[in-house]
């Protein structure tokens, strides 16, 4: 089996299993779209042990910075001074600036993974009205976008590594 076919088969099988689990018993705990984001990031950043580390560390960094931004927007409302979109733009701009500056540090240097983690938390919170509330963002539960996204991103990165190793194992018979 060629390496492309072997990797495709392992991703297809594991992707199907992941989807069934995310839509079934892990629904609300692990989000399939975030799993696939981290899975793709793993391969885009090299598909090896270093890529696994970078994907996990940097996507969590981005997720945490987005979570901080959302909390600042909610906890420090400046309705009388600035409109919400302007305030949100300032806060998001500042946290994205911090994220980009942190990319100068080796551990946080995989900026695409950071951006994907940031976007994942922001997307979930802003597209789910109940998730964009201080009570949800500060809860230690699966209502917290940070918790659900971090779990999903780690699962996706690990599945990327597993699919890569499975693809390599299937190829070894060439």
C-alpha cells in the first residue's frame, strides 16, 4: 500500500470513529470540528513528535488568550464610553498582539496553531449565546468554551499522531 493510501485509510477510519464518538457519547465534551482543526494543524506543522507538542501547546495558548479576551469584554463593559464592537475590537486586537509577540518564544512559535486555538474558542463562544456569558466562561464544566475546545484540540492532535503512525505501519509492507 502506498504511503498516501495508507495515511488516507488511517485518517478515514479514525475520522469516522472520532465523528461517531463526538456526535454520540462525547457530544458536548469533544467537538468534531475542533478535533479536525487540530488534526490538520498537526500535519501542517510537520506531522511528527515536535508537531504534536507545538500543536497542543500553541493551540492551548491561543485558546487561553481568546478566553481571556472574552472575559475582559464581558467583565469590563464600556457601554457608556465605547460601543461593544469597538471595545471587543480593542480587546481582541490586544490579545492577538500578545499572541503574536509570544511567537518569538520557541515554545509558542507555531503561530498558526495559536491562531486556530484562538479562533476555536472565539467561534464557539460567539456562536453559542449561552457560552458567551461570564457564568459559562468561568464555570468548571463543559459549558466553558475553553474547557471543551482544549479537550477537542488535544484529542485532534493526538489523533493526528495516531493516524500518522497507523499510516506508516500500513506502509511498511511496501
